[in-house]
């Protein structure tokens, strides 16, 4: 014992000193390498990065909370900045009862992604409740769990998408406008992060930009392709993609990275309809949420969709773009191709048959058609884009038929081009209404609705001065009726957000589309040309 004591003391002193200096031994917290490097291992030794300063004051390590309430169950995700090795991984939830804070739950922070989930059952959704997410002695984030607004006649939702990293500034204008309009729910349709291999840093940046919009109201966030590190995604049930850009289908990055992204962005959503994982153990999150007497379906556009490469005749230099205007659309709509996948189609059928008296809304990443003619620059005209949900056409029509049967409207993002479209399945206008909201930042990759013949379609929208409205075939020969669009020559270069009001009594939805730099509080504040549009939520 005398011989070993000095050795143990040396080990103790080394350990103690290591924990008190910045020369800590790196933590091997992630099984993947080359991704999320800013937030793992000895993250404190990283050089300054352009995304966000991760080494915050220790009283500020609780970045934000994000939540939903469904079926009398509160699910609240706590998002923290990275922690030092000696800091506790315990995070606590406190609720205000009367005039007193009471801690009701403790959870463990996951070092991969630095998030934790609080899950509180038997939640009383008839009253507002203040909450605090606490860490250590002094760090906390405070907000409000709102009561269910079921007594309101009109339920409102703000919808946003595509938070480009070409502008890393704060989003004060969005926060100011949205909080003034005071929606009951906020929906982020995807691409909250554009920093592909650094999701944790980018997700924290997104949270700091927008947390004042969801601090005091429920929020739905769903990841899209850029969030999980890909420019495009055809998930193909979780297979491994082996082609640059992923057109063969599947995921490019380590499944643990994908799971981390989905955990941070979707853990607070209601439990999935069918939690069975897909290939590589990647989870699913498609589900439904009833809020204020509106029944929302939350879909995963990309997870089960077939990749085009090697499955259909290639129609251009890239397997994802159709450049040949003379191609036969039927030649790429082949048996065995999937869009939403059989699992989600079963979910949509079940969702549509339940709660028949409630207005229904489907939320997803992108639109069910090719809603743009020009991509990126004015000289880049595509006949069709296989990244859109216009392909495969049979899968598109199956999904739209179920939405129409459910009497649902569809809200999505992704396209960097705001549109309101009445879909056609067998005939023009026999499908559901869809509102694709604009990009939050639209300065770096714009899209245009610009028919090559520069003519209006049949049955144009007579309530707007926009020249190209009416009935059209998209590049896949899907039937669509364009009612309004926002090309990038518009205010804010087409950047902005959507605000949707669901009128339960009259069974209507009113789509509003607000430019990024408009002050909605000022007299004369105007939406984009063509909006607002009120549509029926009846078949």
C-alpha cells in the first residue's frame, strides 16, 4: 500500500489539473469522424468558426427549449451548448405552481447533440403553465406552455423554411412580426441548418435566431435534406448512398449523425404513428397532432422516396434533372418506385378516417409537383426536377388522393418559391389545396415560376395581376392550377414566411404570405402580390 500511494496521488493530481484547464483530454463522444467536429471531443480547443460561438458563459448553457402537447402529454426538448467534461449532464424541468417553482423531472444530456427530452404525461392542457429548463446552479431557459386554444374559432400557424447560412445574422424582423401576429403554432418545414457537417452548431444558431418565436408557443420542426448533410435526399428506407449527391437513394453520412439530427429536431413531436426504425437503425417521426381543434399530419417526404439513379432513363447530364423537353413522362413513372412509402400511406389513410369533424392539415418538407421552371440563375431552365414530390407521379397521386379524401390542405417549404396551387389528380382542380411558403433567406438560390411561352393557363386567377396563373401541366405532366407565386424579383428577393388561419366554423383556410423586411405593425404593410387567398377545406 505504501508503494502504490504516491502513484495514486499522481493520477489524482493529473486528473484534477486536467479538469481545471483548457488542456483537457478529448472526449470520444461520437462514433463518427469528420462531422459535427465543432461540438464533440475537445470542442473548446477549436478555432473560431463562422457559425456560432459555442464557448458561452456557463450561466447561458441552456440555449432553448422547444415543445408540443398532444394527447395530454407534454414533450419538451432541452437544447444545451456543449458542456465541459466535469460539468453535470443532468438537466431539470421546473414548473410554476401558484407562485412557486417546483422541479418535476430530471433528464440526462446526450453528449452527441447536447439535447435531452422531458416527457410529462397527464398534462392539463386547459391552462397556461410557465416552465424553466435548468442546468447546474444558475443556468436556465424560461418559457410558457400554452393552454390548448380549442375555444378559438380561428387557429393560426406561422410557417417557415430554408434558413440559409449565406446570411448568419439574427432574425429580428421575423421574430418581431410573428410575435405581433401571435400564432397558436409555428412550423419550420426543413433546412433549419445549411452547414451540412456541423449540425449541432447550426441548430444552436437557428435556435438563438428563432427561440423567441417558440419560447412561449408550441413548435413543429422537421429536418430536410440540408439538415442531415445532403443537398438532396431520397432516403429509400434508410439504405447507404454510394453516389456523390445521393441520387442512387439513401443516406450519405453515418446513421448516428442522422439520428442525432432527428433527435434534436423531432424528439419533442408527438410519438410516431409506427416507431419501427428503417435501415441502419434510423428512426421515424411521422405522426399527428391535434391542436385547437385542427388535426395536423406531420409527414416525412424524403425518408422512403426512391432515388432516381439507375432506376429510370436519365434525361440530362445529372440523374436528378430532366433537361429533355421531349421525353415521355410515363417513361420515368415505373412500377416499384416509392414516394411516401406504404407505411406513410397507411398512416395517411388512418389519419384521414379519424376525427372526421376536425379540419385537417398535412405538413411536410416540399410540394407535390414541379412548381418551378428556372433554378438558381435565369439561364438554368429545367424541364423537371426529380427532387420535387411531383415524381414519381403514381406516388404523388396516391398521396394527394388520400389528402383529398381527408379534406386536408397541404403546407410545405423547400422550394425557395412561394406558391399556392390547387392540385389535379385525374382532372384539373380535383385535388387538395397546397401552400408552399417562401424561404427565410432567398439570396443565394432562387427559383422562378416562368412558363416558357409566357402565357397564362386556362382558368387564370382573376383576383391578381400576376401574369402566369391558371391550369398547367408541370414537367411530369401532373395537373396543377397556379393561383399565386413569388418570383425573386419581388420584395425581399422572395424571402419571407407564411401565416395560415384555419377557420373551424366556416371550414376555410386563409393563406397569407409576408415579405421578410415588411413591418406588419406599420400602416399599409402589404403581403406579396396575390395574397391573401382563402380556400375551402371541403372537398
